[in-house]
């Protein structure tokens, strides 16, 4: 059958005046192969059925699809999708928990600074304020990127 297909392609190329056979795209080649099988099987009967080509009939009835997706591959794809959805859900939950923990720690640190800062000399307070301003500037620059 494949030899016959190659022969037809060669004849078509020579009729068109081409010396070499240009390769067909995989989709077109598969459609041509499917149609060849149906011609060899005698086409559809009066009831619209095609016999002698097995599972290929289902693909032909759906419009010459290139790929045949078996039920096991559909199940595997569905399972993979469900797994990926679960991973995304877990990642989002982890991010949410991390944000909450980060906010909790920031509040705790701010409370500690509010308690300790009045006990420090004025120079230490100025240094802490300068450091805090620098961190805010760095964070704003990072956010703008």
C-alpha cells in the first residue's frame, strides 16, 4: 500500500513537470493514505458504512482526522489534567499561606521595633529609619520592574 502511495505521488509529480517529489505535510499524507484505504475497501455502502478498514472507519466518519486518540490516551490525558489542576491548587494554597506568614512576621517585627526603638539612643533610631527607607525604596524599585 505504501509503495502504491509513493508511486501515485511520483506520477503526480511527473505529470506536473517536477523532477523530484516534494514531501507532503504529515496531515495531507495521512488524509491521502486514509482515502486510499477507503478506495481499496470499496468506499461506503448504501447505508453509509465502510467495511474492511477497522478503526480507520471512525476517523473517516469524523472528517479524516490525523490522530486517533484511543480511550486509554483520553483517560491518561484527563488524569494528567486533573493532576496538574491539583498541583496548581496546591501551589496557590502554599503562596496564600506564605503571604499570611509573611504578613504575620512583618507585624511581629514592627511590634518589636515599636517596643525597642524608644529604648535606643537617638542615633540608633536615625540609623533604623534610614535603613527602613532604603528597604522601602528597594522594594518599590523591584515592584516597578
